[in-house]
C-alpha cells in the first residue's frame, strides 16, 4: 500500500495526511486554509483574521491562500 506524503502547495501552505486529514493548512499550524478563506469571503479585515489566529498567520499567508484559491477557480472554469 502506498502512503501519501506531505505536499507543499505554496510557500506557506501544505497538505499533510498526518495533519487535519490532509486538508490544506498553513505550514507549522493546524489552521485550515478553508477557515481563513471563509473569513476573507465574509469581508473580514486581514489584520483581524491574523489576530483571530494569534498572529500565527499574517498577510503573506492569507494572500497566498487567496491566490491559490483564485488560481484553482480559474483552472476549474477554463476547462
């Protein structure tokens, strides 16, 4: 049986089967990208989001999550 390995999705984002069932998280945390994207979609200020997670993620990390989500949507709709 082949075991899945950690995949680096960006500079700050990883998918590791040992962390949060392989859902994308911010490296070194258990903060799921989908949770942060939910706050972004709700119009929350990125500084507020960072403070919500005790500063464990910052603007660069949030920006990367938004960019990756945007690219995924473009790829999905371009087919």
